[in-house]
C-alpha cells in the first residue's frame, strides 16, 4: 500500500470512536442489580451473552414453573454478543464446508436442524417483540480472485450434487455485480435463506427483557468466582453472594470456564470491525446493494460486511489476533494498525465511496476451538452443562447450544444429543508456547496461501489431514 494511499484512507478514521457501534446507544438498558445475598434456584445460568440468555429463556418456556437465575459478570451483551457483525446464520457447523468435512454422515440432519433453529429465532423475535432490526436477507460469499471464482463454482456443483444447495445460487461476475457493485467481485454464492442480519446488542437486550418478563432473576455486575458441589446440587460463589442450584448451565464462552478441564479446548482470538457514517442515497446507489444481503469474501483472511438499519456499512474481519497465553484484556479491543488496514481494504473494495468516514472502530475477543464449531458436555454427575467454541458464528448457533445444554441437564436423549457433533469434542490446544507458535505459523501460512492462488503449504495440508485449523 503506497504511503499516499495510506494517508488518504486512514484520514477516514480521524473521528472514529474506539467503542462498538452497537453498544454506543442511548437506549441501552440499565443493568439489573448485583447479587448481594444467598439465593436458591432450580437452574443457574452463568453468562449474560446469547448462550446464557437463550438458555434462561428456553428453560422458562419449557417449564414456566422452573426457578431460573442468570448471573453476568458485567452487563448483558457487553462482550462478543454486543460487538459482532450481526450475521445470524442457520449453520451450526461454522459453514457448510466445515460441517461436510467433519460430519458427512450427519450433514443433512445438521443443515435441517440449523434451518429450524433460524426459523425459531425469527419466531422468537416476533413472539417476544425483540426490537433488533431482524432482516432475513441472506448472504453472498464472494470470490475476489480468479482461483476463488473457480473454487466457488466447483463447490457449488459439489453441494448441488449432494442435495445441499436448495436455497443457494451461483452468480458469475456480472450477476454478482448486479447485486452489489465492486470492481473486486468475480463470482458469488448467494444463500437466500440461510442468514439473517440484526442489531446484535439489541438482540441481547431484547432477550434480557424477555427473560425478566418470564420471571428469570437476572443479576449483572456479578461475576461467578467458584463452582462446587453442594448436597444434591451445585453452589456458585460471587463477590457478595452465593447461589445454590439444582443444575448449572455455563455460557461463558471466551472467558475461562469454571470447569478447569474445559479451558484447554478454546483459545481467545481478537476480531476487529469498522462502521461508516450513514450512506447518502447517492452513495448507496453507487454500489447497488438493493437486496441488503450480508457479504463475505472467500480469502483465508476474509472480510465480512453488511448494511445497518440506517445504511451504514459495517466492515470487519481479516486480522485474527491471538495473544500469547490466551490473555483477554480491554486494551486489546483497540488496534490501530488493524483498523488502518481494514480502512484500506474497504476503499479498495468500494472506490465509489472514497470520502466516506468511519464513526466507530472496535474489536473484541471470540472463542475458537480446533474444529471451529461449538462443543458440548456435562460435569459433576450431569448437574453442570456447558457449550463453547462457536468461533464467531454464535449469533444463531447459541440458541441451538442452549437447547443442547437443557437436554443434557434433563438427561434426555434427543435428536440433538444423539448427534456425533454433540457427543464428541474437538482436540484440545497444546500448552504455551506451543499454542502461540502453532497459531502464528498457521496465520502466516494462511496469508501465504491467499497470496499464492490458494495453494496450501505442508503445514496447512498436515492440519487438514488432522482435522485441525485456525480460522481468520
């Protein structure tokens, strides 16, 4: 990137606030009071992101008489659930390609369950009046290099023959640019039904409101410190109180699990995003985008982008940053070098929008595991259940994970708990310094593959054979 271009593009960031756009909302609800006493309940949910909120809500819908308490260490939706791109995908497997590679015998059932899960989210949005700008617009996966266009075409033929392309259409360069116009777009796969877009913070806040309306007791600014058996149930200690529960569901995801044995299965990865000022009607017309679909390109280091309700462009992805030791710290949320890189990529994609400015630039940690998609389990003789490892595609899949946790706590064999995906776990990550070294080598290799027509080196081919990886 030439210095003059860098200066021109980074100037667009001069007024960007280093806070997540979605959370910078004057309508943000007040937090519920912290726990300052000893409470008892039937089900304790730890974590006030999507995973915990869906678990608490579905537990009350399954059994309105169940006494449910939810604990959140800070405020509901403040972490990954309020910082993501707002892509609510039907996929439970971090995309069809990942699911087909790992669970070929189950993939049709997994796709069916994922579609039903997304339908159920849409129904919940209506039933609970969740004001979250929900739009079932679909998504286009884009090729920006000739080899990517060939790979997209080959992939489409593969899934068509497998009967997995019912709502998917292949778009050549002219067809994709008729949908959204960028000189970098060479082809696309349009999934018309499998993705919805929404305001992620408003979804979390709406779920909290729905939980409260059904009688869930929510305590914010209440971190869970320890988890121990107590009689026939469990006890969780907080800074100022204690909760005794018959069962516990853990939805802490990127943060260290209260179950030490689960911690090695995930590592935190930082993802970054920008949000533009609202586009004028002329600016929007210059790029088309009349269908308001979500978009993502096909690189190993990929970008995801979408329109907000007021026609801002969210532009995120590409860099995925893992810090040595798996540390999660507030200072990592702001990374100017990544924001500058993203700004340059944005104007390369949409040169028509030169002069547009960014109002927000932020980052946040997501949890990833070696198979990229959620894993599940129980502990303490089935009194504790957990789900983690969503790898950035948890907006939709966390609802499915909540169903799985409730099934496991009930000791029920269901179509969900019978899945190999649910019954088996990914390989854990090695201890440091091996985890950091392996991730750094993988990131270097992925960038090299992007620069060399997708050719994967020996390291990546070895990871492929082992069923491992690292997603950008």
